[in-house]
C-alpha cells in the first residue's frame, strides 16, 4: 500500500510539472500574441525626411537599442537602423510584416534621416505599392525602363553567371516628388514561371537635399540608368 501511495504521489508531481510547463508555454504564447497584435504600424506614405530617428522610433514604441543590425559604421558619417519584422503602411495599405525588410539611414552627427529602403517580398503587395505610386504621384514616372527576359531571349544571369531561362521581367521606375524634394527609385522584379508568381519590389527613397544623395545613388548603382 505504501509503495502504491509513493507511486501515486510521483505520478501526481509529474502531472503537476507537465501542467506547469504547459501553463508557462501558454503564457509565453499569449504574451507574444499580445505583443504582435499591439505592434505599431509605421506609416511611410507622407514620411518627411530631416526627421530625427529617435522621434520616429519613439512614435512606434522603439529606440535605437532595437536595431537588429548590430553593426557600427566606423568609417562613414551615417548609420543604418534596420527593423525587426515590422508592420508598415504605404498609400493606406498595410504590408505583411513577415514579408518585408526596411532600413532607415541617418547622419551620426544630428541623427536626421536622409534615406529609407524597403524590400517587399510579396508579389501582391508589390503590385499594390506600384499602383499607389501611380495614384499619388503620377501614372507616368519621371523615368521608366522595362526589360523582359524569355527562354529564347534571356537577359538576366543567375548566381553562377549563366542566363536564366524563365520568363522574367524587371521594371525600373523613378518618381520625383518635388514638393518634398524626394526621389523614389522603385525596382520590381518578377518571375512569371514560378507558381505562385514570384515578384519582389525594392524601394529606395532619398532626400534630394542631402549631401549623401549623389554618393548613395552611385553606391546603389542607380546612376547607371537614371541621373538627375
């Protein structure tokens, strides 16, 4: 009887331990869900450059300590703040936080933002954003170049330096927003042979008043097709 009682007690302790682990795990999930659901949306539709990075981050509940880049630019006069997955909004459309990358670039001296870059990794979101640029700024950008690559006439190379045989398209679009002195470089790449269609969008927005403008355009090789 005594042996049975001891076994029963051990069994109860084991069950209690498992229950406590389940409850702790549930609490963590609930906390993470609450954190994600309360994530501040970063609205870039009418973003103004020459804004202090600290003020922008404070508005969405972050600080410079939340930079996921963890690298200090020793030689340059600027820094990059890279976001963890962050819900962003452009032209009234919220972009999936798990399918985008975004960075702010700001001067070391005065912490003023002069550039931001976004990589949209979802084809549906990419097309919505292009339409947003057309609606807000102009259906005809300041510069437009469309390149179509096919199996018969391939244009693009893969990582091994060989021509890709898929049907692919690259659009290079540039909008000039004279009112705020911003240049938007929008690069859309799509592979039509993928299922689902694989389309990505890169947005590079630069303050034209910044002394970094020409250097950054050259650094990103944007001057190969557009100079202004």
